[in-house]
C-alpha cells in the first residue's frame, strides 16, 4: 500500500551526503536499486539521479513496524527514508561516491510499489535496444543515461551563459513555417483554417535568423528544435536540437573566434579538457586529398596518397581506365597488416563496394620484403617499387588502392581508413581532435537533378576572389563556409551569408531558379534585403551529436530522452499512428490505401 509524503521533505540527494555529515539526521528519497535481507539487518541501495547511497535497517534502531516494512522492499520501489549518517562499519566501496558512509534508518515510507521491470536497471545494459526503447521511461533510470542527459543540460546552460556574456540575445523563431524544398525533405503540417495548404516544420532557423540580422538584433542565439524527414543513422534523428547563432558586421575570423572560445569553455568546465587554441584549419580540398573526407578523424594517420602520375602509363587497365575517365588512383597504407589473410582482404573489398567502388587493388608486403599483389602482373618491377615507395610501404605493410571518379575514391578510402583504424585499435577514445574545414565548394553537381545544387544553402557567400568564375566555371567557386569537426564528426557548420542582391540573384541563377521561382520560395527574405541588410554570418551546432562525442557514446539516441528508431518511429508511444477519420475530414484530407485507391472522406 503506497503511502503519502505527509509533509515529509527530502533534505539531500543521495550523493550530496558525505562523511562531513556523520551524526546528522537527514531524509533521502529515491528508487530501490537492490535489497539484501541478512536476517537481523537489511541492506538497501537507494538510487536517485545523483547516484547511490547505502541504507541500513536494523530492528533495534528503526522499530519492528519499520523493519517489517523494509522486508517488503523490492527493486524499483520508491521510498522515503529518514535516518542518521555514519561511517561504514564494513569495507569501503571505492566505486561509489558515498562508499565510505551509510544511512542508519529510523523511519521508512513506501511511496510507490513497482512490478518487476522487464530488464535490469543497470549501467551499460546488455538488454536489446528495441526492448529498452519500448520501456524508455525505465531505461532512462539507468545512471549512465542520466549522466548523459545531465551533461547535455549543462552544455546548454553553459552555452547560454557564455553567449549572453558575448552580447547574444536568445530569440525564438517559428516552428510552423513555409516549405522551401531545397535539401532534405520537410515534415508537413496541414492547416485546418486554410484548407489544402500546409506548414513545414523547420529544418533549421536559417531564414529567420537572417531576418533578425536585417532587423538589427546584431547577435542572435537559440537552442532550437529542428526536423528533417531523412533516412536515419547512428548520429541522426528526424527531430534534433541545434545550438544556433548569427552575427552581424562580421567575417569568417569573427565567427571562428567566438566559437573556439565557446568550445574551450565547454570542454574545460565539463570534461576538464584543455583545447589548444587556435584550432587547426584545413581547406576542403586538402581534407579530401589527405583523408577522403570533409570530416576527417585526425586521431590516427593512414592518409591517402595519389599515385595517378606513377601509374598513368602502366598496363593495368583498371588504373588507366579510371584516369582516362577523369578519375584518380589513390592508396592507403595499413601499417603492419601485410600478413592479413586473403579472406579478410576480400571482406575489405566487399566493404569498399558499399561505397561505390568496383573493388580494391592491394599489395601485401611480407616481412622479408617480398610481396603479393592483385595487379603486379600488369606492372613493371620499377612501377611496383615506385608505388610502394610513394605509400612508404615497408616490410609487413598492406597497401590498398581505389581507382575511379574522385568522389568514389574519396568516399571509399575515407571510409576504409576509419574501418581499418577500428580494426587495428588505432583510435584513442580519450583524445579530442578538432579541425576547422574551410573553403568548401559553393556548388555541387546533382546527376539526379541535372543541375548545380548548393553544398550548404543558397545564401552562402562565395569567396570574393572566385566571383569571376561563377559564370564560366561555377564548380570551382569556393564558399565562405566552415565546418567544425571533432573526431571524424561534423559537430557544427556555418558560413558568411550573401548580403548583396546582385550576388544573391546570380546564386539563384546558378541553382537553376528563375527570378520568379526564387521569389516564390524566398520572397520575404529577398524583400527584406531591399531595406538595408548588414554583412552577417553564422554557425549551428548539432547539440545532440556534440554531447554524444563528449559523453563518448556511439549513438545519438543515448543523449536524447525519447529518441526515434531507424524508421523514424517511437517504440514507446507507437508514433506515428493513424488518426480518427473525423480529424482527417476536418482537415480536408483523404488517404490513399495500399492499393493506391483513395480513402474518401
């Protein structure tokens, strides 16, 4: 039978109790982690969000009624206990913050009883994620998940404090806005008041924060909810949180400066990690050429080497064919892996194929300096030696090569170096390696749409020295865009925005928009620019992804209270779900059934 608190007040959380309080009477409340009845004495581990405190129930101390009540305690019962703090009489538990003290109970109230949970509430749970997400309210009781969410709260609090001190104003932007289908798919919300029309949930506050700059607010900041209807990965969710900012009268250096100091504060105050400033920088081209990725993991080497010049006249058709088709031939050196079994090399070939490669070529160098290769018979001995020297191939090394269009080669070897680094144990989980990636291409060609698309968004400023190329060679125009990368993850990105009408119109022209189409999608922003717009720039962090890395978690779901799974559904609430026909009728919506016939309303 559950009892009420009846005016009883909690005086301390579990780990707020310390040896300095020995002899003090306190009241604690929380969940029973476990209970052990040793006959005349009952040991109870009490858990709240701060940690665990050991309780002792002795009949001589708490009385017969309280002791008998304590014998009923089971895992996850919610209790309130008043007692006296004392030093532990038994062995100290070094694994607990309160491992040297205990609470001798003199009263107990059972505030809520609990059924046996479907899985143990414990750190580093081995229970299948699907079951844990179905009972997420229980999963969230796990101390490791609670620490993650408390870290996320602290990141948000410190960021707000820092931004306020830097002169930023926290301003909310709309959640119901206009669909601008450029990039990821929008989530649409039907309007009842305006039948047949739809709002879109924001993919980012981009347009509104630029309008705030037009409105003279100078420095804007927001921790904003954003939505993208896209396929999910471990570091993506359909709804996520951005730590968003925009600044007026600035250029690239100003944005980088304030963000480096913000990151330094977060990592120092939360993790005790000192970030060396300034953070290193690397152009997009250099990152792609060296690491095959615009979000390189710099905790290990294994850089890409271009051997196109060496093999351009060789007899291996895979290499020369790729070069004739405008591609490149590049390789990486997996140091010490020369004895890798053929079966494992074949598995690497299959891995490469998932990134668009037709295969991998290899040279396995034995400890005695001899080698085996998948393509040696097509090459001269001099060419083989030059290739091995180019990759610093030594006895015991495994050299792997991809030949194709640049994008395929970069994607393949960029992913393969990370895959091999994990296999070889090269990644130090305690290192935090930051890098700014700068000078992104302004545009990228879409084979699907047969036109250029914006690599970031249509409002990104080209580098001034490349403006002359925008008509003659738009693919070579670099952008005043910058991403901040941490341990192979893009944690934030931004750019200087276009604030001149002629450049903005030229940008829309490059993207294949007529002036009418541009106004149809972004007219309110373009109109605002007619009335005086300051030079401005901004950046947005993926807050969930940043905290995921800080907390050393492998999935973004472990830093979100109620996440979705890969098909964007919630296993706990069963969302998305069908709605009543009356709701659809009110919105003027009719649905097509699985046979593509409309369900008339």
